[in-house]
C-alpha cells in the first residue's frame, strides 16, 4: 500500500489507475482513503479497483475518497468483484444522487450485489439529472431478488436513456 501511495504522490499526472487482483480488504481501503486525501490527481480519468475484497466498508471509503474532489476529471469507475453488498452499492448510488460524480460516464459494479435498491437509487439520480454524462452503468440486476421494491422494473427507466 505504501508503494502505491508514494507512486501516486510522485506521479500526479497519471490518467489511469488500475488495481486488479490486489485483494484490498475493507481495512486496506480505509487506509487508502485516509492516505489519498492528500493526493491530488487532476488528470486521472479512469480508476479500476477490481477483484478485491473490500466489501461495504471499503466501498464507503472509496466513495468518501472520490467525493473529496481530488479526482475532478474521473469519468470511468470500475469496481467489479469487490464483495459490495446492496447497502454498499447504495452508498455509491447515493453519492451519485448528490451530484458527487457528475463527470462519470461509465460506472461498473458487476459481480457485486447491488440489487434493486441500487437500481431505484440510480433511477432517482437519472430523473434528477445528477448524472448528466452517464452513458454506461453495469451491475447485476434481478427483478425478483428484492421484495421491498415498489416500482416495477420495466418502468424504472421509462423517462431515462442510458
């Protein structure tokens, strides 16, 4: 983790950060969040943290990290296979609803368990124009996996185009 932090501090002009199979757990993601608060990477456009085990705590830490504004040009965020549950996924979607990631064009939560709570929150974000640049959003969706959903899945994107 220390080598990554040093690299980012010494190379603020990187445009892509890909951490694949690094197995950053929840604690590691929190350390990364705390340390990166002082790193400014204005040219970073793509961030991929895939196949780690950060779970909900890690997803919340990453959300806080991205909300702090040190990555203003981030347009692609890929968090495939990070053991993120519906609650962790909703944390990300709520950050999207707050307009924290208005530049995001691609957001990927495949192989995580965002479920229907996430799709409802995404729909609200789209309807409130908080994601004006989003063109691709990938995540697992099964309309039968969450009985608490009140909006039929076929109507979720009636007013939105992705």
